[in-house]
């Protein structure tokens, strides 16, 4: 997908990280932390461009399409982000492979595992393609439970249970939670389950085909609702249809209602200006989105 020179150019020109080769030789972990943090502050998680696409033209993106969207910082869903991240890290010299995650349905989320990062046998979970943004690589060196991580409005933890690893986190109005997902120990919920088994890209073909083309199946919610998540001056901003979420100075999630399509246009222009507002009309039409004030 990319050469080492391509990868270095992306990190330098898009993520604004200099002296990549020197930093890789000095401290691979520190460089990885810088890359993942800069990445989630640069690339939006969004399905607006997917919703704006005609139904008959929707498809799982090709590697060339992924590279074009990431280089232009348009972003996309998990497949865009984590597929790109895997090939980026691999080209820089990291030992890395895909892993499969289940978010309510089997294999519908792609993530990345980086190995031999600090010492032999270690492994770190990297996920830059999730609506609940994770800015850092997460060590998988724990027995039953990882430490609790705190980022913005959420707290999350990784737990080994029945042969899988669960990512559990605090409940927030950002996303509806099913009763069966709520944990017994505390008022948290199971966001995803995964194993660390290496997967080839074609393992995800059928699940991703459904994500991008089949409404109400697997991750079909990405074909029913506008969902956008980004970072603005270090704070999360997100959009679900006509509800705008933002973190305040106390890292609390505050929601407001967009009353009209014009409000939606202003939101996109303010927080993701790299995404053409021409996507809004077809996206709104395709999901039949209604506003309180009409147009």
C-alpha cells in the first residue's frame, strides 16, 4: 500500500511529526504514541461521505480510496483508519497485524496489534478508527484486567474473560447501550470483544461489505444515521444526526440540538472543513433526516 518513504512523508506532512527515522531508532513506543495521538486529532471518524453516496454505488473502500481519503484528512470509518494505520506502521518498520473485534456482531470492527514494541513478546492494541477515540497504544500485558484509562468523558478498561478480551467503558448518552451489555461490577458496558489472533485483510471482507452496503445488518447503523467524531482544540466533538455532542472544560459531555440543515452545514464547515458540504444534501435525503425547523 505504501513504501517507507511514503509513510515517512505522511507522518511528516500530514501529522506534522519531524525526524521520523531518528525517533523510530531512538524510541519506537514514544513515536507510536505521537503518531496515534496526532492521527486522531487530524483524521475524523465519519460516515457523511458514505451516506452521500448513491445506494447502488456504495462499497467497501479499496486501498487506493482509503489512501486518498486519509491523505486528504477526510477520514472515514474503522476500515479506513485502521487499515491505513496498519500499513503505515508496517512501512515504518513496526511489527504489526490486523485483529478482529466484535461490536454486537462478529468481525465488524478492524483494529491493529503492534508487537515487540518495547521488549520481546509484548503487544499493544492500536485503534484509531473508533467513535470512542483512543489516543494511545494500549498494553495487552495484563493478567485479568488492565489499568483503567481515562480520556476525556470516558473511562475504559480491558478485561480477559472466557478466552476473549473485552473493552469495557463508562456509559454515556453518546451511544445507546443494550441491557445485556451492562457489566455487573459497575455501571459500565461491554463495548467490544476481541482476540489477538492475526487476521489477513480479506478476513473482514464479508462483514465490511455489510457495514458499507446493507442497511440494518451488522453495523448497519452507519447507513441509518449521520455519525461524526473529531477532536477540536483537544476536546471531542461529535454529531449524531441532529444532536451535537461536545466535551466541556470539566470533560463532561454536553449535547445541543441542530435545528436546521443550515446548522448542520455550519457544524461541518467549523469542525471538518475538509469534508465538502456538498455531501450534506444527498446524505440528509438518503436517510430522510428531519429537522425541527425544516430546512
